[in-house]
């Protein structure tokens, strides 16, 4: 019996709870009935894709109303009468029914051609976020759920995990705090948000600049100089990464590189360090208010490592393992500097320049020429074929489907063996005015089992900003864009492969570290001959795929100086972790102490502090900057152990789909990966994978 079939006995609500769930389903269905009549019915797909501004407002109103109604009903259950059917099942059903409706309101903000629709969508998103935040803080609902956990009713493993996740979510949002403590928590969060914004605004200040003579910029490409404003015979260089990075990579004048590095490193300056120190203090206060010893433990608790101690051990071990490689790389750079400048004294501002020089000497690759082999249409068709072959899937384009723009394509996804419908995905990859500017994946509907026994299938949207056709020819993609689209389509397949019973365990709602592992694993296919040739072809003759030599050069370019690059990342991750575990850490002193230890004796530039211009610490990745490296390590082990020797082995791909992708968040991710590997993941595979082509 399948996992989903076993859980049917638990999810199928009885008596009054079943009536509540069915009534909820009918109410949601009625909201969008008139919209559905206008489009082709798709089995298992109830999400709406083409709502008007008025539709969005009405649907958002109904979502909030029905959500409140369900939470009120659960809160009203007497504590001595709690059961799965009257407490947990209604909340699970609410999640299953609400998610596609909320996404139907939110997606238009990113894709609609209409200004009015985008505004209505943004307002609906703001309103729903606020409402659901309030729901997760309701002490009356939390009290009833806790009473159920103490009752000891027997339920399935996935249902147990669902309940545990709900309890943790309520507690992390302050549901068990007193009202005065909740008020304090909200003030802390508001203050944190304000300071984070202030930190970012300081970094985004585009008014700071340096004036440089032409000889100061020796080595800079003519195209770069053309973009600079000439002021009284001097070039005006804005202190933004757009201008700073090329100078640090290409400028032959060491004093200019140092001047630019110091100026940019001081851009956030003491003010941002002061903001960050205050931010850290407030985060620690928030964590302690919620019962955690420090902010790092609060941030990491729902993620794979679980504790800050585990993260610190991981970063320190990786740094130690990289010392030998990084030292060899640094010796190469020092030799280059001695030959070019007659000076082996190596500083931070020299890293990017001499890495670039070494790359030019050691990697035979013309990026402009490589682009000629990646027409958009060919890349997309190659990606689709590769994922079908590897994971035993079948994609069928639905030509007559309703979409929000005439360039959007819809595909159904089927199991190639059983012909079971697995889900749908939209491809919205071409640029247009008003559309979200980055490549990403949005879940439009989560796969789940509803209380009436029917399945909702996963539905995803891949968004990108690829150029359109030019003179009837497919536009060309830069190689990083190819990798980005491949990475994001991996998320699509992860989402659609999900077979969990509960909506909240979708492939796009996983613990942050786990969510990226499959996509980082599959990125390796972008650097291997057989797979890269499948999605490439010279734009004037697509029968001529990219050469094996170019494939090898692309991989070498990715991996060159991997040790030093990772060391730089580890340094910032350590700073992030240490300041969020300790009290009253002097960030300037910490970085001055850590920098030469991690970076093999290279001192920090006087007056600089990387933490003053490191936005991930301020917002979005606070205390979890380690996550990307962590995910890369797991992905490298999976690749080396299961795929490296036979990239298109469908048996291996199908086993990965069933064992790793299908469970979604319904199991502990460490258990999923360890069971799949047959052992604990290893750091060595990552070191070997990324350092084989380093020099």
C-alpha cells in the first residue's frame, strides 16, 4: 500500500469534522466557479491563473474569512474532546484548499501584464501575509493543538510530523507567550525590520564615488570605460558592485585596486557595523523571549543541522580540509604577482585580479563564443528531454490551455511507466514589461490528499527573463543563464515529484538546506559532456553541439581556485555564526582576528569590515549564511556516489525521484539522504568534486 493510501485512513475526517471540511471545500470552489467555466478543466488542478483585479480582491476576502472561520472552529473544541478529526484534519484541509487560492492571488503580482492586476495582487499578498501571521500566533488554537498532542491518539508517521511542525510553528511565532510578551516580540520584530532596511539602504547608496585618471584604470576594457562619466578629465567610478568588481578583476594598477577595495569596504562603514551590532542584540533578545539560548539556535532549529554548534563544527572542519588546496592556489597567485609587479606581498585586493589572470592563462574559453551554442529554444527542449529521460517522466504540452500571456506554455507531467498524472508546470521564460525580473520557481498548487479522498497534483511556474526571438531566430543565452534555468527547473521537478499527503510537505516548502540539495546536485549536469551537448547547438547549425574541450573548460572555470573562493565564503559564514551565538561580540575585532586565520595569513585591509557590506547577514540569511555550502556538500556526495559514472542512468534517476524527491518534507531530510546513500553524507566528495579542476 502506498504512503498516500496508508494516510487516507488518518486524513479522512469523520462526523462533524468531515462536514466542516466538505463545506470548506465547496465554499472555496464556489468562489472561482465562474472563472473555471471559462477554461479547460485539468484533472487535479484547481488553481486559477487569470484573475482580474476585482476577482483577486474577492478571492482574498473569502480566503481570509474562511481561514478565520476554521481557526475559530478549532479553537472552540473543548480540551477534553480534542481528536484528529476535529482539530488536525480541518487545519490540514484548510492548508490544502487555501494554498492554490492564495497563490492565485499572489502570482499575478509577478506575471500579469496589467498594472491594476499587479497592484491588486500585491495588496492581496500583503493582507494574506498579515492574516496568516496572526493565525500562527493564536494562543487559543495552539492550546487545542497541544491538548491533542497530549491525548496520545494514534496517527500515522506523516500526520505525526505534520502536528509536530504545527506546534513548532506556533511556538516560534510566540503563540504561548503572554500578551505583554507578544507585544514585546512585535516591537522587536518591527525594530529589526527597520534596522535591516537601514543597513541595506546604506549599501544601495549610489551617490558615493571616486574620481580616477585614465592611467589609474590601465587594463580596463574599453566597453567599461565607455560606461563611466568623464568629469574634468577624470573618470567617475560609482562605488557599487557593478563597477567595483570589474576593476578588482581587470585593473593592472595595484594601488587603484587597493583604493577601490578600501573605499568600497568602507561604504557601509562604522554606521553599518553599529547597525549590525544593534541588530544582533535585538535578535538575541527575540530568541531568548521565545525560549532559545541565542539567535543562531533559533534560526537553525527548523533546518538540517538543528544547532549552531553543528554548523560551527561543519564550517571549521571544511576550512581545515581546504587549507592544503588553498595554500597551493595562493602560491600560484603570489608567483603571478611577483612576475607582473615584482612584489610577492599579497593582499586582499589582489585576489580577484590574479584569479582572473590565472583563469585567462589556464582556461581556454571564449565566453562570447560559447553563447553562440545556447539558443533559448534548444536549451529548453534539451532540458525537458534530459529530465524526462533521467527521471522516467513524460511531458505533454497543452496547446489550448488558458494562461496569463500568449508566450506562456503549460505542460502536464506523467509517470513514463504507469502513465499516472503527476502534475503540471507553466513555462513563462520570455521577458516583458512589468514581469518579475529574476529566474525563479513559484508553486501554484501543492500536491496533497484531500479529506474527500481526491488528490491535488503539484503545479509549478518557472519564471525567467530570456530574450525574445530576433529576426526570426531564437535568442542566445549566456552560460550562467543556462545554469540558472537548469537549476530552477530542477525545483520544478522536485515539486512535481512530491508524493507527500500533506500540502505543507510540498517540494517547495522544505527546510531551507534540503530544498536546494537536489537542484545543486543536478547543476552538475551543466558541466558534463553528454548532458551539455543535449542542450546545445550552434545557432546557425544546431547539429553542431558544443565541443568536448569547451565543456571541460566550463567545468574548469567553475572549479578554478575553489579552495580560496570557499575560504572567503567560510570566513563570512563564521562571522555570521559567531556573532549570532555570542553576546556583545565586537565585530571589527572578530573579523581582524579571523581573517588571517581563515585566509592563510592574508590580513584584512586597514579600515575595512566585510560585515559592514554583507547584506545576507542583515536580511534574509541572518545566522544561516552557511546554508548554501552545506547544501553543496550534500549535493556533491550524492553526485559522486550515485550519478557521476552514468549521468543518464534512468534506474538511478527513478530511485532518486522515489527515495529523495517524493517524500518532500514528510520525513527528516537527514534520514532521507542517509537512507538513500546507505551512510552519513561525507565532506570528502565535495572537496574532491570541486578541487579536481582547481589548478
